[in-house]
């Protein structure tokens, strides 16, 4: 029996309304239509769609996958995927958070995040087809010309077309300064794009009539390195400036990658052979437009890790409550049965509670980042927008890396709860574990997120975002100094915040003499940051639960899970702090045979 999924609506509503105060936030930011009634209806309908339409196709996508026709270069999606996409479009879901002037519904980004989480949990591979349309939307909104928004943005918003990001080449992944794809100016103002891109998610499929590729390439006179990168709109079907769609562009899928997981997602090699393209943004300024897409995509991929974690946890919890094995060490708990359910055993509870604490805390971390997107874009006060932008930049690599790495951890904990039954395909747990692995790799590996956080967001920007976060922690601790219900969390949270600041300063001081210190500390600094951030969100969860009027069982569950997190998970910071303090000494010696390096 394959794994099942049920949207965690109660906890989603708690995160949105009780902890983050979404209803009042949206009213303050001018989202007049984002009322509680509207948002509740969106959540309910999103749950129905993902549970009944998408979730049943998850196993089909994994078993059958996408198929590639070598003769035509066409890709066919798994059975049921196309019909599900039609229902997705008919429901108006593609434009949920897009501006009304381009056909969207104009809801806040935060209001759309639960839908994103539900899609990822229900069917991650299917969710990859509309995934990058959001990044294309953001790039066109911020960098496109009026005619480009009219011609390309509207069909993407209404779901008639989808978008992609074409960045990676076989010789150049993270180091985009090495890319070789060329863009030759044409007499009509367009450009002829030539080159090959790899690992292109949803680069070819049968869900829509057109696919809008956003392609990084070099103009003939471009300077070397990243300063010579431009961004181009390259549609699958030739598209004129008046929106008229012509014959096939010189864009062809050259192959499908054979992957460890997400078999239902088309990961393509895309060949451009003089394809018609249009420059978006200024020449040689493609990096700025790319980061508009990339930052959106990084938050989205973090939600993929969260969604997979939650689905895996749900199934492991149900299994642990039903599976009978051995007796409790403290005596039988189900004397009417031949054995006790495995949920009575401490180690099974350790795995389940680890998942629960990372998922529920991680949900707040991810949702808060989406709230920052809304504040940065819509707050009246310029200082508030600037502060939100700084904090968003700081938390984005943490959200992406931590939620995906915790996704790997949680899917494996959940699989472990099943024992041997988790390793076989019958229960669907091994698929979740395989699918989760990619989330730590695409849109920037965990190491790249760590370097972004430590090198750019902390060192280059002098810790602007960190200061905002530390200020949030101090404000919360001060405001709740007399709150006996969360007193047990205040002191350790304050202690970790102080250590966070000290570790940051120490790395900065060492890096003055040796720049390698930044890279040596980055990985551990990222996870230290993630665990302290989660401690803050768990303390806030308990405070919000106590003040929410929720049932006693709900409030107690939040408090007990927070206690588990502070006692069993937060101490991971000790090893990360020790590793940060150790510096480069044990890393940069001659341990490897690297003659000439």
C-alpha cells in the first residue's frame, strides 16, 4: 500500500494566524481580499485538490516516469499528470499570488505557501512542472519590458504556458562565469541563442503548448566572467512581439536524465541552435535577474523538503501506532494484544519527535520567509521594507539548506520506523527518501547555501540580517520575561543568541588573516544558525499556543514538542560550535595526494 497524504490544516492555520498574525499583517499591507474567510476557503480547496488529485499520482509518477521520444525530442509526462495540470489551471491555482493586472488573484506570497507545501507533499515530481513558472513571473515583473510582460507573463500566470530557468551547463554549475552559451544580435532586435543547458526542470513536457525558457548567455562583446552574463527569453514556440505564436523555435530536448528520484519530473538536456530569444533586462546584467529567480526558487525548494518530511512523518506515525512488536520496557501497554505498538519504544519516539519538531518548527521558518517577501514588497514604511529585505536575504539560504537537509533526515527516520518494510516499495517510504535527496542539490547545494550565508550575507553585508534576527530574539525574550508558561525556553534561547553573535565575530576576525576561514566555518555556521532560529520559533509557538484559545491537548503537544527540541535537537549546536572554533587547521593540510595543487 503506497504512502498517503493528508494536509495538516490545523497546524498550517496555527502557523499562519496564531504565530505569524497573517490576517492583521495582510490588512496592514493592503491585501484587502486576503481575509480569514477567503484564506480558509483557499486552504480547504487546496487540501481537497492535493489529497484527491495529486497524491494518488505520486506512485504512478515514480513507477512509470517521463518518457522521451528521441526522434521528435518530445517528452510525455506520466499517466494522469496532464489531466491533473488541467484541473490545476481550471482551479485558478497558477495565478494565486500573481498581480491582478496580469490575470492573477493578487493574494500575498504567504497565503500561497501552504498550497506549495501541500503540492510538494502530495506529489513533488508533478509540482516541479509549475514550480519555476513563479521564478519566471518574478523575473518578468522586475526586469521585463512592458511588451514582454504582456506577451509572456499573462500566459504563464493563467497556466497556459510554463516557465523554466536555463542556467547550468555540463562544464559549469555554480560557477556561472564559465558558461559558453552564445547570444548573437539579429536585425529585428531579437537574438539567436546557441548552446546546451543541462538539468533543466520541466524543460520539455506535454502539459502546455508553449514553454518560456529564461536562458543565461553571452553577447559577442561580453566581458569575461559573471560580469558578462545576460538573460534571454527563449520560447519553445517562436513568439512575436505582438504575442502571435508561430512554428517551433530552434529549441529541442536532447535527452532526459536518468535519476535517483523524482522520476515523474522531466529533467532535460536542452539544445538551443540559433533559437529566437529576447534580451530581458540590461545587457551583461543577467546575474541580477537570475538572482530574482534563484532566490524565489530557493525558498520554494526549501518547502519541498518540508512537504516530503511531513508526508513521511504522517505515514510513519500511523504505522508506529498500528505495528505490534515486543513489549514496552516498563510493562505491557496493550495487554489485550500479543505485543505493544512500536510507538511505545523510546527510540521510535525519538525518531518521530525529531521529525515532528523539525517539521512544525521548519514550517514557521519557511512561512516567515514568505511573510518577509510580502513586507519587503508592500510595507508603507521604507525602513521596514529595507529591514525585511535584509532579513529575507539572511534567512533564504538557511530555509533552503536546513529544510531540505532535514527533509533527508526526516524521510530516513520515517523509513527506519518501518524497518524492512520501509526499504521495499510497497509502503512508498523509499520513494520519499529518494525524492528528498535532490532537494539538497538543485537550486544550489547545501555547501553553496552555506557560502552564501557566511560569505555574502554575513561577511560582505556586515551581518545586517543577523542583527535583525538577533533583535527579534531579544524583543521576544524581553516581552516574555514574566511569562511563566515559556520561562524554561527564554534562558537557553538568550544564551544561544549570544553565542551566535560571538561565533560570527570570531570567524570574521580570523578571516581577516586567512580568507579560508569563511569556507571552513560556513557549513557548521549555517546549521548552527538553523537550529538557533528553530529554537526561537519553538519558543514563539508555545507562547502563541498558550494565547490562542486552542484546545488543551494542542497546547500541551506544542509545549512537549518544544521541550523535546530544546533537550534533544538544539544541543546539536554544541558540535557545530566546536567545529566552527576549530578553524582551518584540520581541513587545509596535505591529507590528499593533490600534486600540483
